[in-house]
C-alpha cells in the first residue's frame, strides 16, 4: 500500500457517411458504425448524428440498416434535421452551429431491417452540414450498442479517413493544479473496445489534433499520459510539450492516467472484439497493485467481469481490492468488492487500480447483446 501511495504522490505532475462521385442511382458500400449512446432492447428511438462530408441533393437517399432481427414495419416516424455550416470552417474540419432545420422527404422501409429516407423537392445536405436522423419506435433491435450500417447515394467524393466511427466517448477533466494540493485534474481511463491501431497517436487522436490546432495560441493545449509498468518497476509516460516520452501504445486491459490542460472529450474507435479474432482474450497481472482496464461497452458487475479470472491451482481468488477514481471530486473511491463477493459495478471508459493476491489473468466475458 505504501508503494502505491508513493507512486501516486510521484505522479502529481457518427457517424459519417461513405460518399463518392456517382450518379444518384448508385449506392456506396455501407459503413458499419457504432452508436454513441446505448440503446435499450425494447421499442425505442434511435437518434443518429454525424457531420456530412459530401453533398446530397433532391432525390438522393440515406439508408439506415439495422441488425438482423430488427422489425422496422411498426416504426412511427423518421425525421431528418441539418444544422447550418459554421462561418469559420477550419481546413477539413466541419464545425457547425447548434441551430437546425428540418429536411423534408419520404421515408420507406426497404426491408424489415432497412429504412430509406429520400430527400424531397429542393432539398439538399451540403458539405459540413450537421445531420441528425431520428427513427422512432424500432422494435426488437438485435444489438444494443452497435452496429448499424449506413449507405447513401451521392455526388461528392470524400476521403475514407474522414469517417467518424466510434464506440464510446470519454470526457476528460482538465485544467490547472489545485492550489491546495498542487495536483492537476487527472483522469483514470481505459479502452472499452479494441482499436485496430493501438499507437498512442491514433487512439488519442483528438488530443494530438488539439495540440496541433492550438500550437500558435498564447496558451496551447497540452496533455500527458501515464502508465505504471510493474514488470520494469517504472512509469511509462507521454508528455506532449516535452521530449519526456516513452509510452507508445494505449492498450485494452490497461488503465492510464490522463492529464489534459483543459476539458476535452475523446472518441474511442474500435470493435467489441479484438481485430481479426473473437473472444476470449486475457490479460495477466503480477502480485501487487495493477492499473487494470475494463474492456466492455456496457457496465458490468465486478463479480461478472472477474468471474473468469485465471489463478494458480492452489488459489481460489485473485483480486483483493478495487479502487476507482472520481474525476469530479478528484479522489479515490473504494469499490464494494471482497473475495466473498461485493456489489461493485465497473463502468465503460473507467480505469481501476486492482490489488492482486498473486499473479493472475483476467478473461473478460464476451460483449453482450440484449
């Protein structure tokens, strides 16, 4: 415990569309996307928002394709709104104002799982318009959190790198150090899904973009990321405004301290399963306190998540204690966890300190659908 405290004291320092040059009769291959918010598995309303990167005109359409098992024939309504393009668009970024106007058109069910919205007379959605689609009273969606597919007819080519496809958002608290403690606001986070590319520049793209965009400001954005490497008994770190860096990846199964200079939200891009393979995947930890990531898109009881923890044959339990971090109060919270079973709930995007009785491995349960 003293070692953990000394470590912590030392640390005190969507959805986009695929659009291509083609006549209105052509439909681009659908893009698989993750929903921003969890959807209940009953009759419900799907609200889908994105920044448009091409141009849709009268007669063009947007297809929203739900997972197998969905019933769209009883849906109540489909509505589409767009926001005016901001007067200050920065290069390829689409920055839009909050006002919105209705886009008129006709919605039909192409199949039991696909709804098509055709833009009406004199209607258009131009580059960088903010678009929001609402599909009401969808019955029996097969997947709660992901995946939908979206396709469009289009006139304007776009670069696939412009797609905004993400599974979760993590809001980070930032700012100056507390005058009493001298400790800046910190966030203990982990990845709820599996990125295709674990390099820190890709996973934390929003942070790197903000550093670049504010480079000429009087007070440019900066951030640092920290991970305790038990194997080598050292901190790995990335500090954006110095050469004090040796952390190269952000990986599922690990938790990280992140300290931004201002509040910012990051979008986590990835899949519910490791790329190229399905579950299970395991992470092993030594006997001591470990920074443990929570790889799940939905909250879970700690008992459920740790049920498949692998132990040496002579032991029955591995995790002795779990500490969470409250970003609002900037304080630790001891979760209700013990070897007899507690009521602790693990949250997507949160990281944890876990005390292991001995070396053990965690096999997270498969990402569930309802």
